C-alpha cells in the first residue's frame, strides 16, 4: 500500500494525474469499514486529502451556496444559515450515522461513493446541485442528476477530484426529506425521498429504489400538471416508470414501491390538494 | 514501517512510526499502549472506539492514522476519573465494553450543552451502542453532568433510541 500525502489542492491533482489508479481519501468513513480484513484494498495507492484546508468551508455568493469538496455533514449541521436556506441538507445530514460519522463524512465522498442508498445525495439532487470536478487538465461541471451512468458508475475520471458542490439560491415553496429504515438512527435507507418545489419546478428524487439515486420524471410531470389522485396506489404507474427497486438484504422491491407510494402520497396530499 | 506521524495526544506531542494501512484505533492500542479505547464492530456502527479528533468525537476504527498528522487527539485516558461519578450513580455502566466510547461522547455533549438547543441527548448518543443498560441510565448520567433533569429513566421515557 502506498499513501501519498497532499498538502495543497494542486499537489493532490498532480498526484492523481501521476497515478491513474490512485484513490482519493477524504473522511475515510466508507473506505475503512472492515478495513483490516479487506486485504485486497491494502495493495492500492491512496491520495490523502485531509489537509486541503481550501476545500473545507462552505461559501456563499449572491446567487449560490458552494459546499467545499471536504465539507462534512457536521459542518452543515452546525451552520445556521444553511439550515435556514437549505434545510433539507441539515435534515439529511442528521440521518447519516451519528456524530462520529457526521464529523468525518463529506458530501463529496457521499457523491463519489455512489451508494444507491446514500442519504446526502437525494437532497443535493433535489436542490439542483452541480458537481465541480477539477484535474490538472482543468475544471468541469456536471449536474448531479446527470452524474451517474450506472450502478457505482459516474462521470468522474480517475484524475478528477470533486472540489465543490454548487447550488442555486432559490425560494422553495415546498421541501421534504424522508428516510425509511429499520430504525431511526444508524440505519441504511430502505427507501429515501427528497422533494422540492421552486420556480424551477418540482424535483422528486428517490434513493434505494434503483441502481443509482435518481430523479423521477414521471412523478414530477404528474405534479407539474395538477392531477387529482385518490389513493397512494394511483402513484404506482409513475413509480414503475421512474424506478426499478430490487429485493436485497434490507427490503423487497414490492415493499419499496408501496412505501414510496404511501410516503409520497401522505406528504403531497396537502400541497397537491389530493384527498 | 514507512510512515512517521506526529500529532498531539492527550495534550502532549507524540511521533510514531506506523504501517500505511494502520487505523488510529490500532496505533493507539498497540503502538502507544492506550488500551482504554476499545474495538467493537470495526465498521463505525457501535462507537466503542470513540476518541476526539480536533475536538469532535470520531470512530477511531475509521480513521487512517496518517490523517491525524498535525492534529489533536484525545482518548479516554485523558479524562478525569472524577467525571465518572454520574455514570456510576445512574447505573450507566454494566459489562463495560461500550463504556469508554459512551463516556467520551457523553462528556463531549456535557462540554457542549448548546447542542441541546437543536439536538436531544439520545440523538447525540445514537452512535454509541450499549447492549446492557437500555440507555436510560446513560441519558440520565449525561443530564446529571449538565445539571438538568433527565430525558431518560426519570420521569418521562422516550419509547426507543432507535
């Protein structure tokens, strides 16, 4: 195993460019699970990012909020301004593990770990996040809802680092985050949902319902053109067109579809005037 | 042995040679002899290995030792034994496997009682699993250290921590 210790961003980008298979390490919370027995992982090369101070603080401009590539969940939980303007970021962050994970885990790490059950990614996507990737060749921006191309596959080259996550500042007339797990704390989502409404329209994002976290265009269309629904099951055709859940150790496809329908219906019946 | 990591441990400087893959938990226990920090699950779930890293509770099983270079680390050995009083009085300890981690998180909450404006003790303690005490004693011990009436065993009981 080789560890390359970067002290500045350009140095980290140089190290990633110089070794096409090196793995960037931010908080380490995904990488080190059962680490001593994962001996195959000990043969790889890692680039440590933990000293890259420039990537830590969130920044504001008139038009947007920018999370750094190393901004942690706890950084966001303790930020009152983020809590006021982007409350779903705080709500989701508080559902990630507990303080010990929140203190180390980063939003960018949640994006590139690419778990279909991630807690951070749904709310980022519901706020129209843009992933800012940097490499020695330059900067590239990819909207998060177009970032994933398949299970654990994404539009990030091995030499690119997520240096920031950008969000437009907008008034939201509706926003909700739901996580359904086996218990309230320290659980991995069986179903995750983030829904927002702004002048840009509705955003409905589902987690643990497909090989990637994804937006649900059929449900979004159904919300844009007010459609009177009478029961949760009325959402099932749109759910079937938007997502493809599987049976796995945490739940079943059938349970996930029904829970998604019921949770969405319960949340949206008020704002949408359903009975 | 190919990496030397210098950091501040329990208030004093240390410099230790480690293997690259080493976890902070193992460096503390097996190179520095601080065996108060326990390994439970090894996957960041149980909190038995909780230490403070730059003032925040973290799972030392998930921290590569190379990441603490230049940082401030505090372990259960640094705490004043007198601070354990409320844990003994409230029956917040039993078999003891989780206790070092529980005490680390609990005393961090006590030192940052402003967190209780936004969080409950139970939410902040959710990263420390205890299979013996049922949590009420732990929650009451935290409440005692910050001089408040408990949200655990005395008076109203929340149905579950989970």
